[in-house]
């Protein structure tokens, strides 16, 4: 599912209860995270819920790093937020990741008004982790 698909579906759902259910459903689409990946190194710091994120870096046709992500959370709603972060960033080049303002997208979805401050902080932590991995991949490629 792409971020545009998610955006279109969000526009169809006017009620926030329906939107929350949709985010939870998105979380169910995540591939299972192997137990071996549930390590301290893969844990996203700054999240109230437990969130794990693993990054794979490959070279694109032009030699630029392309990042792919897998992850999971122990909270249903957060798992859905992880799925949205992956729809936004996974399979993109490091530069595309750094140029994409995820918080603007999440604000467009209305999360700023409808997520608790703790969930919002966790979301920012996930985005920062993805961007840090992108910066690291660019530094290694240089």
C-alpha cells in the first residue's frame, strides 16, 4: 500500500473512530518481525510503546542508497503508525527520505489533534530514526 492509497482512504473516513480502526488494520498488514530482530539495537528510543525497526540498505541503479524497513510494535495503534511510516519511506532513496516531511503528512491526516502527546513523541522518534538511518547510508556511500 502506498502513502497515496492511505491518504485516499483517510479522506473517505470522516469519523475518527473509523480512522483509528483503519490505522489498526494497516498495522495488521505489516510482515511479521522475526524474534531475532527484537533487539535493543533495533528498538526505537523515545516511544512509550515498544517499537522495533530494522533497516536494509541496497544500492539503486544510480548507486544511491535505497532503504527498506521492517518493524513492529506491541501496541495496535502504534503498529499502524509504523505501517504508515513504512508506506512513506520504505523503498525510497536516502535523499528522498531526507526530503520528505513525514510530520506534515501526519498533520495532514489530523494526527496532531488526535494522538496523545506520548504517541506524537513516539511518531517523531520513529521518523527521526528513519532519517538517521538515511543520513548514515549517505555518509557510507560518500
